[in-house]
C-alpha cells in the first residue's frame, strides 16, 4: 500500500480495516521532521502530522550552530541568509566590543524556509506529510484502541460543529508539537524553567543591512538571566530579547530600549511576536508507553542561551530511531525497554549539556559583567565561544576536558 493510500485509509470507519502506521509524528518543526526522517529512512510507514500549512512563521532567532549543522539529514542544503564572522557584545548597552573570526562562527536562517526544507527531506525519505491536522489527544488504552501494541491519535477534523474527530493508529508516536505540547501533557513532562522571548523581524534599507552583514549583536540585559540579540538576514534583521517569565512589562521595556539604542526604532517590523521557552526538570519523563517526546515538547533546550534548534534536531533524530524499535516491540515490556533506552540516550548527551547550561545560567544571573569581560578581553574565553558555535566542542566537553574552564566554573559555583 502506498503512503498516500495509507493516509486516506488511516481514519477508516466501522467495518473497514484501519491502517496502523509504524510511526506517527505530531508536529513538523525541526524535531518532528528529524524524527520522521530518521524513522522513514528505515523503510517503515511514517505519518508526519502538522496543524498549520507550510511554510509557516515561527518565532526564532534562526542561528544554526555546529551541532545543528551536524545533525541535519545527509545532503540537506541549508538556506542560509547570512554567515556570521563577527559578534558585538555589550553589557546592557554599555562596554560594546566586537570580536571577529576569519572562519564562519555560525549561519543564520529563516525558520519558514528551514522547517519546510526539513519536511521535504522527511517526505523524500518516504514519510507521508499531512498538514491542517490538529491532534487533540492520544489514547493507549480503552475501547477505541484495538490492542496493546497500538496508540490512537485523535484528530479534531472540524466539521459543522467544530467537534468531529478522526482517529489515526500507530505502533509508536513521537510528540514534537512544541512547548505547549498536548503529547507532552500526556507523557507528563515537568518543567523547571520558563522564559519569555519577544522578537521582531525588521526590514531595513540596504545601507543598514550592509552595516550588519556578517555580524550579530549580543547584549547582556538588565534583568537576571536576560539578553538581547540582533541577527542579520539579508534585507531584514531579527531582533529579540529573552528573560525569565514573571515580569512581562520589564521584558517589554528591555526590548523597546534595546531596539531604540540600536537606532532601529524608526523601522516598522514586518512581524512582532512573543513566545515562551520551557526547560524540562531533571526527573521529567521522556516517554509513556509507546509515546515519546522530543524537542520543545520534551523541554529540551539549552538553559542559558535557550538555544533549541540543535536540541530539536538531535533529540528528534534519536526519537525517530527509537520509535522504530518501539514499533517493532511485541509486548509492553520490550516497548518499555526501548523507551528507557531512548531516555538514556537523551540524558547521556543532551541532558549532560543541559546540566552545564543550568550552571552557566546561574553564573550569568549573578555575574553578567564577569562573563562579558571574559568574552571580550580574555582570548581563551573567546576561542572557546568560537569553538562551541562551530561545533568543534560542546560546553559540557569543554568543562570536562579543559582544567581551566572546569576550575573557573567551580569557582563561580562557590561564589
């Protein structure tokens, strides 16, 4: 049976044999598309569900660091809007200093193009993509579930009363439906850090665009743990700030002051948006039965910088690989074993990095000036920053293998 025919039959009515997909992925962002690709390349029947039509706007700085690049599907062409060779650091608008590199530090993309490209890569690998599909819940037990090897994915298909439901069946489900994830709620994801980001896409005239080409700006902000950024993308700038949720008015003031200091207040944004980023608690589950979560749905992102694309790509790929194993499991015990293996793989890599990120955030909240001074005046700190952004080393590896970095972080922990 073709994937398209399976998609048509997946909601079969009474008296018809319903198709059971090997893997159903909910959400077609970087995590979901990566999961769908990883599962589809094994030859399994994979359905990727997305509630929006593609391409769609997504609030995101769009920085592609080394770990993101290395986690892309083979042969994927990055739709880069700019290549960063310089970073201007400032401390709440003061003490600005620009550091430059002959080698590219990282690339910049627009999320609509990037996400659509990842979805096409998943489709090319064999996944069936269905947009306009809103998932209301999943069920693993009960009268609507044919057997213990099957998960029922319930779609809200609209209809005249807006309440008509459709059921799609799967041997394994991957939840990649964002930080307000319905699948994450089913799994029981727990969070210990929630931040508010405000961002605008600002079209600028050619002379302004030329001034920013190849250079980003990072400003360590006035609120604990806050910072702002400017990412150039051709004829527009992505400008944003982020801080801990709880004082939205202060975050908005920081954003407005930041834009004004940059001389960009006179330009009309094409898009202005806000979003919440959510980090998982250490003991938060990553699975329940035959359902896995990844990316933002699992609360996987770097706690200090709130960088999420690399975490989405890496955890999505792992989720797709382990979802195939769960789909092949013939009983609950084996499915549980595979889900635990997935959790171990995530925690051994991304979890360790998140732990170091939490320590860095605590340091940054207490000593933003010290961090600024280190990056702008201490060459080893700048070289470490450059190596991390290029993907030569992770922050966790840096702390583990470089005695100076480890001793410095330990000293800051005690301060």
